[in-house]
């Protein structure tokens, strides 16, 4: 470690080392430098220092079952997108209760329920799903719905965020899947200057969640070759949102992906993923955990990310059951991966 610190001190990022060691907040200009540096090794050493100051040698994970209730791709959640590939049909509230029967609450602690926007299901339909899920598995916490899904359901019934989220909480919602604050699609596969305005348009949802004490994951979907200026401005905006409302529990940079038969694009490289994880750790100093999940980014890359700022490995899945498709990495496998990477797994 001493040799690594000496290397950073002599690098182009050396002037940032005292700031990181002291836990001082980096500026927008500092963030731009991190995006533009070619010295990924020094960037990783800085991020690892901040990571170990925040979490020591611990890496958190949680056990969850993922159910996609529409069969639509969910770019913000690779597990739920994989479910959509395995099961293309919708899941009704009644079917959901059947899928959840017999789940071992000692092994699985969370239901992750998303499905992309459904143009036919309003807030009342989402509430029915919550009620069925809560009745079937009262011991599970329910993390459900992306911001896009919530917007779509609210628009169908003409509801505001402040009238939507309380109904879902009463029905059993524990926390919000949230996902991306800016949605990419086959027609819009890069972040651009307009992305800030799209983020700001979702602030009523963030405020409504904060008013109820709801927490959310934050997926940050990036494309290949996105402009560092845009990426920096978005991180500045995200940090400001978190300063004000403290809604986000984790930050997960993800490559924009879509079913290959629908879109063929060059995807961000592992090099870019490690950079995004490291910058997330260094710049988003107010978000508790930085996530790099093996199922989402590959096992080797997630292991390396443990030394570039990541301290959250996402969800582990119990063995598959024939009644549903639950892709992902099993608990034993995830523990082995984290231990092999030199980290201490801690279940949430």
C-alpha cells in the first residue's frame, strides 16, 4: 500500500491525494480530471483509499428474488432484464402471489419487482401487486419499480408523485428500485446535455420519496464514448440531489444494454466501468455504497472493481425454483468471489 501511495503522489493526480486522505470534497474540475486521466492505476488507488475509509474491508450484498412483472427489458437491472428474456409474458397480481409461495425467508430477504413501463397498468394495479406480494411473503422487504414505471402508472390515473407513493407504501412498498434518473433506449443510447433536464424533471418523485423516508438504488446507465463534460455535470447534479434529499443508498454504473436482437451497439469497456466506479466513490461522497455486481458486469470485472472503490456486490439469489426464473449468482458463489478478491462479505 505504501508503494501504491508513493506512486500516486508522483503521478498527475498527486495533488488530489491529500484531499482524498483528508476526506475533503472534490470539485467539478477535479472530477473532469478523473474522467480524462489515462492513469487508471492511480485513480484506482485513490478510490480504494476512500473505499476503505468508508467500509474497511467489508463488501455488502443482499439475498433477493427478482421478478419482472411485464416481460419488458429493464436496463437499470440486469437481473430483471434477464428474467424478461426467459419469460416474455406479464405476471398478474394473482400469479405473483403464486410465484412467491414457499419462499424461504431465512435465505431470501428482499423481493425486487420491476418490469419497465406498462402502458396499461396504473397506480391501482401496482398497489394490488404490492398487496399480493406482502400477503404472500410478509417477511420480505419489497424494493420495487423504477422512476419510469412510476411515472407511467401515475400518468394513466392522473396522479402526482405525492399521491402515488403514499398509496404504494400503504400497500407494502418498502423501498424504490429507482434505477436510472435518465433512461436510455435503442433510439437514445447516449447521455447528452439534455440529460440534466431529464433528471431535474424527476425531482418531484425524489422529493415525494424523501418525504416518506423511502430509499432508492441509483443505477447510472452510460453509453460508449459519452462526453466527459456531460458525465461530470450529471455527477454534480446527482451529488446535489443527494445532499438535499439523501434518498440514494447505492450508486451502480452500468453499461447500456438491450436485447441483442433489438440493438447492436459497441458497449462500454471494462476499463470504462472501473473508471466510473472509481469516480463514483471519489466524487459521490454522500452515497453510502458503490455497487459493482458480478451478474451485471462479469465476475472478474466485479472482483477487480472491489479495488477501484466498489463495496457493494448487489444481490445474491437462492437456488432456482421451477416456478419462476431467477437469474443471478448464488450466495455461495458470490461469497467465494468476494473472498477470492480479498474482501469480507457482509449480508444486509
